[in-house]
């Protein structure tokens, strides 16, 4: 990874942040920062520009304020995100919202609460409700709590499809343990990779720099530049602007979330609408005037490194504008019988698949006789190649990390045991704080693993997954944590294990949909949670938070968040009649569960029919397996060229796993999301970064946080003041949350009849 940023490093050979990028008064995290003899020797320029190199280890961390504000913000975000997650217009509220709100509350508590010591009965412990001024480290830990609440609980999807799609029961305790164990299993082995993914200065976790910038803007005392704004003033200006504007796309004019003018010109042409629709087609000429469209599925483009944006957009364009048009208009896999873009499954006549025909209602297992008498499962052309490309991405991830980072990982492994590598931040952490003992991680792993086996083997085997399935899922997650962690820590993009886990258990244990989704969740989410745990640890590393405090907060935050997510989902699933069934819901009801719809389709493909009847010799898509080989070999030419022409630094920035997985967020993301995300990302992380680096260093990440927070606050305000009372504004064309391309999802094969579509 050193080569990735070597051209940037040459600009600052002394390793010190240029004066023009510093604030008038540097952030004061130390009592005597002026006397610090530390040199900012981080090898990553963005880190040098953003992260302070001072620390005050005497600041209190796990205070009364931390626990109270942290747990409340964690529970509130978990409730809101699960509540909105079932709705047609799903809303994601990030931890940035809580990060901003708790600051004035914390300062108010510091000003008003008594500082008298309170002794806990029957113990030697005591605490003060007011240990002094509200400090930065308390604020960081509260944000880590909030982060646990803002990250969705994947296992809730299993509970949802069981109760709302398959219409079956599940034991309350089994469902609760499933949500808890899938969220916490990965924490057990995260400790194994701290040296590589946290202590190493080359693992810089770009997304954390947004948080660091916002913390500095909120806490740093700086003098306003003449004719300019302080970072806090800039943040508040962006927040107010984003908040005020979002009333338009969220309430008054939702249609501007996706504008597809090609459809307006050719209103009766299926082909034109397939090409021009930003929601149901290729999105040529589509755009949006809404920040939630830009950042909704792919995250903020301002927080993604420029080279990663370039790789993603190259992959997206190759897939959407080369591969898919060729495959569709040559009628590959009878593509014209189905929509060009859809996450649903279809029968051979182009109709949506009748799952009850191939599922034994009594045993909840695959009905082979019913399948043979009905139809093979068909996918839209985009959905089929999306699976193929996910195979390629996974294989490319392994070979890319082995070729490009294998030597550095080996060197870091040796250096880890000798404590040879590190930058100023690692030195400060080792100097001031005790690390988390490894036995904490191992104990957690054993306890959660035992509970996971109880969840799957107990409760009359409702989840269908045997104990060996849990162990195998854990082994897969452990194997992939390091290579995928390296990619996430350097590119801000995280390939997932959802498809490979579905594939493996589908072959080994076919015809059992719940076993399939449970195995997928234990394998995929355990790895994701381990990486999220390490990501938060890196934030604590940058902000100089005691590691033991980080561990405790993440553990408690996850327990609280998963409990609230589960409780909210269970409440809605048992109280909202016909939830997740649009055809049976009252007109205008928002409880359509679009995300769970995709999860349900995957459970049919991999769990009911199984990969043998989809991607094996009995299925229609067996050739998709060649993508494993394509992905494995794809990084090799780039690696050879980078070794042959080391003077051309751009070659090492060609990232084949990201290119192959460039369109991996589709579905649920759509073409318009990618187009807007790419345009904004190129503008700020190429043009602005190169032409106005001083402005970029000072404002880029703060701009991202302000836009996110404004959208979240307005969405909450709109819902609880207007939409919850069914006050949805005046009826007009722009009130539809649609791009007005009704023919984009129509088939074009002769003789296929679909409601609302012309017959060719």
C-alpha cells in the first residue's frame, strides 16, 4: 500500500502538516501540546492533514454522561432505523446526528449537574455525575455507542421473512438469541487482527476521517480567518442549508430524487425507457437533486478516496453500459422475457414465481415434485450477472491481497511480534494506555459461540441449521476478515460474503431456506461486525481513547442496539396487519419492506431451490461459475504491469476487486444513485482536491457530515410532525416517488403478457 500514496507523500517530505492546512490554534487534546516532541510521521497524507498528534491521558472517559447519553442515543437510533427500515421510503439515520445533538446536552449536564461523589451500595465503587467539563473523549465514546445503534441488525431480515413472507412462527427466544449472537460472534476474533488493521499506519480507514474532522470542528477553538468561516461555522451553515432544502425532495417534490428525462420524451417506447430510467433501467441521462440519492446506498462520495471512486465508476460503466446491453439485446438467458433490471424471481412465462408451488408447507423444505411440474427459476439479466460478478469479486479479493499486500502483511506479521512498525498515533497509544487483553476476546468468542449453537440446535431446530453449520460459517468469516479488512481500511469499500456463504450451504444442505439464511448471516455478518469493531477501534486510535473503554462501549452498545432492533421489529411484525404485503395493504400504507423483499428472493434462489438448480448442472446459470476463475486471474496483469513499470504509479491504483464489484450495490441501489455519486465524488476528490487542496483539507469531510446531518434531521421532523398524521402535501405529478418510467420494467420478448405492458 505504500505505493498507492507515494506520489502524495513526496509533496510533504518532512511529514509535517503544512501551516496553511492547520488551524490558527491547533486542537488542544494535550495539556502542553507546545512541548510535544512528537513528529507527524503518518505515511498517509489525508491522515496527516486531518488527525491531531496530541493527547491528554488524564481526561475522564467512561463517565456518567458517557453512559447515559451513549445508551439513550444508541437505543433511539436503533428504534428509528428499524422503524423506518420497513417503510417504502426507507430512511437511514447515521450516528452523525447523535454526534451533533449530544454535544450541547453534554455541555448542559456539565454546567448544571452536581459534582458530588455517589457511592454504589455494597461495592467500593463510586462516581460523580459531573467530573468536570464535557470533553472530547466522552463525546467520541458516546458516538461509538450511537454507531452501534445506527448499524442495522441483519438477522432481523430472517425474522421478517419467516413471519411476513413465509407466514410461519418462530420462537421468541430463538429470534432474540439469533440477533444477539450474529452481531457479537465476530467481536471474538477481531482481537487477532488489531495489530494489522488498527496499529498499522497504512490501514487508515478513510471514513473515520469524516468523524475526526467533525470532532475537531465541534471541539476545536480556532480563530475565524479574515473573510472566511471557522470549521464549526462552516458545518452549521451546511447543516442549516441541507436541513432547509431537504423539505423539497422529502416532502414537496419527491420526484426530484430521480429525474429521467428520456422517459418524458419517449413516453410509449419500452426500449427508450429501459435505456433512460434511473430507477428501473440503465439510467442514461438520469440525475437527481437530492443528497440522499447521492449518498443513500453507496455512502458519502466525499469520504471515499479518489482512486476508489474511479475504480467503482469504471466497473459500473463496464457492467451497465457494455455487459448488460450486449447480454440483454442478444437475448442471453432469454433476457427479453423479463425486466432488464429486477431483484425478483420469475417463471419461464415471464411471470413472478409462485414459491408455494415448490415449498412443502408442512416440513418447510423443498418440494422437488412440485418444482419439476412447474418451472425452473429465472432471473432478470442484471440480477443473474450481479451474482456472477459477486463470484468474481470474492475471488479477486483474495488474489489481489495476496499479490499486492502479501509481502507487506508478512513483513507486518514479523514486525508485529517485534513491535517494529507504527507512526505517531501508535506510539502515543502504546505510551499512554494498556491494550485490551487477548483473553477478553477469547472469552467472548467462546460464550457467543456456545449461545449460537444453542440457538440453532435448540428450540426444536426451527432455524434448520446444525452445529457444524455454525462452525463452518465462523471459519469462513475468520478466513476473510483480514483480506477484506485490508480493502476496507484502504479504499472505504467492503466486499461482502453473503453470496459465497449462500452458495456453500446451498450445496451442502439444500432445500432448507432458514438454514441457508442463518448460515449466511453467521458467516457474512460475523465478518462485517469484526471489521466494524476494528473500524471503531481505529477511530479510538486516532482520537486517543483508552482501548479498554472502547471495548466495553462497543460490547454494551451492541447488546443494547440488537435488543432494540429486535424489539421494534417484533412489535411491528405483530401489530401492523399485512406488513410487507403490498397487495393486501390499505392504499397509501408505507409498510412495504423493500429491503426484505430482496432478502426473500435470495432465500428462494439459494435456500429453497438451491445453487445446484440455479448455478449448477440442473440450473440455467451454470456458466456464471466461470466468474470465479475470471476474478482469480483479473489482478494478475495489473500486478505484473505495476512490477514492470514501477515509475507509473497509477497502475498500482487499478483495483480489480473494486472494478469487478463496482455495480455490487445494485440492487437495491439504482443507476441514478451511481451516476450522482460518481459525479459528486469526481468533482470533490479529483478537481477540488488537486486545485484547492487547502480548502479540501479544511472543509471536505465537514461538508459531508453537514449534508448527512441536515437530511437526517429534516426527515425525522417531517415524519413526526406531518407524515405520521398522513399529511402528505397536495396531490400533483411531482409527489410520486418515481422517475415516471412505467415501461422500463416491461419484457420485450414476443407473446409475454404482463399487466401494464404492451405485448410484442
